[in-house]
């Protein structure tokens, strides 16, 4: 409304995530229940606004304190043998998955492995998951929200997958350890941060436990797309095991 050149802007209160709108369509402003204008600033350093609207999710291994084994001789990266697999089952044009973090804690060091490396790939097309691994438990940390994740397949461990498509992209790879892992090591991957981690200068060799923070670029998994995580060690002859926790949001 306009009166004497004063414009009064009004919007709709929406604590929950509103419905999607097509591009180039006029739409109502979105307000909080206290009248503040909701903007993309809700993607700041704290993620509570995303959890408050019910769009933040966490996944973990099913049994606390019990690790999940990788392949027995995972000595190189293989598209058909990822260690983690995530699939976005939303319809085309639907929600995207924005990775926040992945935390791995070593519960078994394996045998003879050196130069522990990790890599992340994204791919399109039908799900490539075939068999193996352990299904992770996905929860919404907001008890007031009934929102369910668009992830229909999330596995960790000794996985068998179909061959990658011609669209596959390796987004990132990193060296985690130069020697065999130590039970109690923690490898924390964070995605899309513009600040340097406090532990960037940690020594990667030796027998002391290591907590390593590895910065990764943003990774976005669109509808009917998938993520594969690869972890491998030169000369490994027996499986390592990890506890895993992941976090992401969907919009």
C-alpha cells in the first residue's frame, strides 16, 4: 500500500520452509513469527535457523562405540567400491543437499596401510548403489519438526556400486595420514568454509592420536544425484573401521 509516498511492505509469517516457487515469479515476503524479514543470512556461522525450519539433518553409524569396516584391501580409489554413498531421491526440480561436515573416528587401524587418502565425487543419473555397507541412521535434530530427509540411500563401509557415469566429478581429495592410522584418530571434513582450520599445521606421521580438520569446497547434491566418498591406503591388507557422523541441510 502507498499513502503520501510512504510504502508499507507486508509479508506472510512462515517459520517452516515455504513451498518452492519458479524463477521470475512475484512472491510474498517471508517473515518470522516476530515480524523480522527472513533472508539468506540464515546461512551464517550458526545453523540453528536451518534446524528451526526443519531442514537440517544428521546421520551416524547405528551403534555408538561400534565402528564400520571398510574394504579389506582398499589400496586405491575405485568408483565401484566407495566407502560412503548418499543419494538424493527428491523429484527433479526439488531440494538440493548441502553438505556441512563429515566426522570419522578410527576404531580399528587395519593392517599395513600408509598414506591414508580421502576423496569426494558427485554423479548424476540412476542410483549406483548395488550392495554392501551399513545403512546410517538419519535424524532431524529438531524435535518439533516432522520434516523427513530427501536422502533415501546413505551407506558406509564395504560398498559395491555400479560404474560411474560420464558426468562424474571428483570434487576434492586430501591426504589424511602418511602412516597407518591410530585408533582414536579423528578426521573432520567441513564443506564450504572460507576460514582456515585451527589444526591445519598438524603432523601427519607418528603414533600419537591425531585430530585433523580438513577443509573441503562446497558440495551440492541435486535431485536424483549422488555422492560417493572414497578412503584408501597404499599397501592396506586388512580393513580399517570408523565411527561416522554427518550433517547437511536441504533446501
